[in-house]
C-alpha cells in the first residue's frame, strides 16, 4: 500500500470539490471495509483518501409517514439491524441487515459504501430494489434522485459520477396489506456473501397476489426485477403450486454468472429453489399474519 494524504471534509459541498479537483487519483472512504481490502491488494493506489464520516448530512435514520424511511448513507449495517424505526416500518430491512457478511463488517461497513461499491453478491441492493428505494446523489452542482434500477448499472458499476456522494437512501412506505420477504443462499456456513438472494414484496388481497415485486441478486451481474414472474403472479391465489411455477419462470428468465463460486447451471438451479422457498415463506407468513389479525 502506497502512502496517501488523508482528507476529512466537513460538508458534502467540500467533499465534492475535493473529488472534482483531485480526479481519478482519490477515493472516498466511509466504513472502509471494501476500500482497505482493495488497497492492501494494490488493486487501487490513491494519492488521496477522502473520509466522509464526519458529514452530518449523511447520517441518521428517520421516518415520515408520507415519504417513508430516510437512511443516511453513513448508517452502518448494524445500525439498520438495531433501529427501532426500521423494525417498526420495514422489519425486513432489519432482518436483512442482521445477515450481512460478518459482525466485523456489520459494525464498520456502511449502507452507502455498500451500494457504491456495486458488488452484486451483497445483500442490500436487491431488497432495496424490491422495496422501491431511491438513492440521493449530491455534489457541488446539485442533487439527483435515482431508483435502484437506474443506479445499479452493471457488474461493479453504478451511475454515481466522479464528484458525487451518495448521501441518503429513501424507502417509501409499503402499501396497506403488503408484506416483504428476503432470503439468501450460501454454499457453506463459512461464506460471508450469498450465492443467491431473493427479495419479494406483494400485497395479498383475499388470498390473491397483487402488486408483486420480485428481485434476484448475487447470481446475476446486477440485481434485477423478474417482470415475467411478477406478471404471472399478478392476481393468482397464493399457493405452493403457484410458488413452484413462478420459481421455474424466474430460473428461465435470468442470465446467471459463472465463476469459481458456482457455475451458471448451478446458480440457475439454486435461484429456482430459493425463489420457491421465498414465495412459500411469504405466503405462509401472510396466512399467519391474517390469522392473528
């Protein structure tokens, strides 16, 4: 690792000006769990590292009954997992955050850093996409708000520009009667990243699926909604048989990646299995909730 200058701006505007002035030879650090790893491996060798951990505008977790959740980009995964606000309004987010990587990463890594890194084999992007979340990007030039589909472009590639910071994530309120389920599959208990992740959100009306959002992550280059399966599920009565058929549609619709962790064929099969399990769990969860209502 080469020597570098450590800069600590006090505002988004100041950080943005630093990024614009220093160009490609600098990197932003928040929790540092990803950046320090690639720097130690000499995959990147910045001359300047810009620490944003003191910027107040990027901190905090808040709820507004009309706008929903506002999650500051500096919120750690452990903050999401422990937040009473998130547990009350989007409990699936807290459940997901409690599974990210390992305790060291959860207590150091930030949501904003996770999203900006663009790793498809992490937990937050797919679930946030299913929940209809948007990211707020800010620079000295102004602010942009993008959907997760617009922000996540490709394998380790996002839409953030060189002088922008991701300052917050906005998650809208869920429609009345809607429920969400997130599941992940790892080949072994020792692995920290899922091989497959499935996020499902649906409003169930008199036992029938409505407003379905189904997102596959980890086994594809970028998390994506599976519109064919969403359309198939629309209006169908929730059942194990429907879950099995929808899972088959998902498996055929994706273009799985192939690497040392798993071949494309293996990933496709695991996506099918995990999608079925996710939908069956969601349907069973809804039934339990209905009975206790």
